[in-house]
């Protein structure tokens, strides 16, 4: 029986193969973004993202809110509770307007007949100054004081922000004033005050 001997690769061949492999690996490496000579500025562009996850929101008191009691022909006045606009849009121009209105149908008791209804025109709102703010810019009350109170028979500006940028917030504690009609009947009257922001 014949035997064949197979010669092992020489050391030179192994070194050549390793050199070729290293050459391929070196060639596959990504090139540097920039190569600059000594004593010069070598730039790298850096980016990051600022997110605005919560947007523009308004928070109002839980109801029902009882603003007081009074006789026919008199006046009832009471605080509605804190209203807060939170602007988390991180906008370059971070302005907004909060609007207040009353639901159609007025404030009613019993069966809601004419004698059992206080119309929205007899229900007034004034925001007063902000009780708290965050961020930059100009915050403007819709009605600075009781003398500026406005009826809720049409939508009114409750508060606004007219300048500034970035995240911000404002809180105010509006007052509801009811001019009770002389012909109003006794009872607990219920209606809805709506706030929105845009």
C-alpha cells in the first residue's frame, strides 16, 4: 500500500494569509469624519432632540362647585376654584388664549321652566390676576377685577399669554357672580361653566 505525505503549509504562507486578512479588516473600517492638520479646529456636528410630550392643556375644578346663596333680586358671588393652563409644547412662540363660556340653557332648578331658570346673561365671570405662573412672557387676565366681570351669555377670554417662548403655565382662581332675577323661585340651580384653551 502506498502512503502519501501531505506537507504542512510553510510559515511564510500562514503569515501571508494573516496579512491579507488584516488588510481586508483594515479596509472595511469606516473612514474618519474629518482629518485636520495640527493647530487647526477639527469639527464634529452634534445633534439632540428636545421633545414636547404633553402639549397644551387646561385643568378645571371638579364639580359641583357651590358658589353661595342669595335671595331673589340679590347677588350671589363665590370662587369657582383654581384653573390652570399648562403649556408643554416647548414652542418658539408660546402664546395661548383660554376661553370661558356657559352651557346653553342657563342655570336651572326643578323642571327648568322660565321661572326656574337663571339665564347666562345674569351669570358673570372675572378671572382676577394669576395666582401662579411659570416660564417667560406676558400673562394677561381676562378680567382683572370685579368691576371688569363679564356675563357668560357669549364666550369670553378668561386668561391669555401674549408673548414668550418655551414651557410655561398659569393658574387663576375665577369668581362667579350671579345677579338673581327678582322672579326666581327657590331651589338649587345647576349649570355648566366651560373652559378651553388654544
